[in-house]
C-alpha cells in the first residue's frame, strides 16, 4: 500500500497545483481583457506610441503566461521575485494609463495572485511594493486628481491590493481544505481496500494453494500402499505429486509477488503495460500493447483481470512456442475487452467442446481453469479461441454496468 499512498499523495498535490493554476489562468485572462478593452475605448492612447507599446507589452506578457502556465506556476511557487517583476509591469501600466480607472485593475490582479500563491510574509512584501509604486505613479498627477476624485479616495486606493490578496488567500485556503478532504477520503478508501485485499488473499490461498497442498497430502498418504501393490502405479502417483508440488510452488510465488507489488493500484492500461514490459524482458518474446486510455475497472475487478493477464502470459512462455504476443484493451459504455493473443501452436484441445477444460487440466494446463474462476469473480467472462498452428486468444469481457463503472472510476481519478 506504500506505493499506492505515494501515488495518491502525488495525485492530490497535482490536483491542488492544477486548481491554483486554473485560477491563475482566469486572472490572466481578466487582465488581458481589461487591457484590450480599455485600449479600444480609450482613444487618448492613440496620441502616444510609447504608451501603446507599454500596454501591448503588458498584454503580451500576460498572453505568454497564459500559454505556458503549466510550467510557469510551479516556478512562481518557488520564486516570488517573478511576481515582483510583474508588479513592475503593473507600475508601468499605471504610469501610462493613469491610476484611476480600468488600468488599476491590472495591478490588483497581481495582488490576487500573491494571495493565491504565497503565504502572508511574501504577500505583505508584494502588496507593500505595489503600494509604494502606486504612490510613485500618483505624484505627477496628484494636484489634478485631488480635485477631481478627492484625497480620501486617492489615499484609499491601495487598500484594494489588500482586498485582492485576501481573496487570493481565501481561494488558496479553500483549495487546501478540499485537497485535505480528498486525502482523508482516499485514506479511508485505502483502509477499506486493504481489508478487502486481505480477504481476497485469504480466499486465493484457500482456493488455489490450500487445495493443491491438500491434494498432495492425500496422494502422498496412499503412495506407500501403491509402492507395495503396484510399483508402476506408484511411479505414476509420484510423478503426479511432483507435478502438483510444482504447481503449488508457482501458486505460492504468485501470491508472494502480489503481496510485494502495487501495480494493481495503477490504472488498468498502465498496469498492463508494466506487466507486459517485465514479461517481455524475462521471457524474451516480443509483446505489442494497444491500450485505450479512457477505460478502467474497479480495484477488485482490476486485480482479477491483471492476474488473468499474467497467467495467460505465463502459459505462453511455458506452452505456446510463440514468437510474439499482442495485448489489447478496448471498450465503451456497453463492453470492455482485455485480450491476450499469441502466434504459437495453439491449444491441444479445441475450446468450446464439452469437458474441454477438464481435458486441458488433464494435460497439465491448469491455468485456464483458474482464469475462468477469476473472470467470474470479477463479474466478467473468459472467452478462449484457439486453432492448431494459429495461436491462442484469451479475452476477458465486462458488459453493461461493469464496463460503464470502470469508465466512471477513471473519470473520478482524472478529476483528482
């Protein structure tokens, strides 16, 4: 579960940064609109090319920030000096546009960003910088503006910086509270999943390993009698016991591997790609994966499906004599299919006939029976198609609500 906790913690931090980044985008859009609309309706800027250049530069900087916000916002978190530079741009806008009117809103946006991105010490410094620059821009026009607007209004204007920073800080706190709530919810879900995982492992041990060991013990009990009565039968029984012991060892290794790995915590497509890459390295057989990214399964069904994929690949390496394998994941709201197809020599028994699974078990292919059981536990079905010399295909199908539920699970994860 440690890997799952790290994955979830990273997802929650990413979600928090995304919310802050989208708010940053909104504020930048507001600033671009304010500058653009004001330039269009305020014709006095047409008299001075330099004034228009400053306003265009402010809009350009905002536009560049909009296009590269995913890379810029993480840097702003660590480097408040970048926002201090933006405050200087706001001062240039006040100088050419005046401190009264829409241009003042351009500088208030920077105060809102300060509250959104930083804690209060940095916010106070940035707002103080804005206030000082506001009064510097005011000094040249002070006599005329004092009579037109009034001294109290001129002196109170910088208070809007504090208001903007307060709004940004409130949004930041709300985003953090939402992220904390998501993390608490995830931890609660993780505890429930851990309990379900323990129950599943106990069931798997009972259904597979315990049953195999019980069969070995029963066969071993009768072996001495067969040695006395029929050495030939005793030899056959000993071979069966040895084969069953190998199966038990493989089942034990599989259960231990499941305890150690956290691939089941990953989305279905990511987990299958990891399994395919690891198996390709160990088996030396080429694997091609085609995964539709917008489909997934709930955790319990995903675990059973991944176990089926692993067992299918192991069957390929042990029995198929294949040179390549293709794994595909595709579906929609009505049907989700996970398919493993090899180009080997096919099964010794044609699928679909009566008792064909028993025939395979008798030939030593125990894995297909387990795969069918896993598919049923997951709420799906297993379909096997094979022709001599034409390879074998193992397909797990989830229909209706199972497929739709899987997509809903992926949607919730992306929203985080």
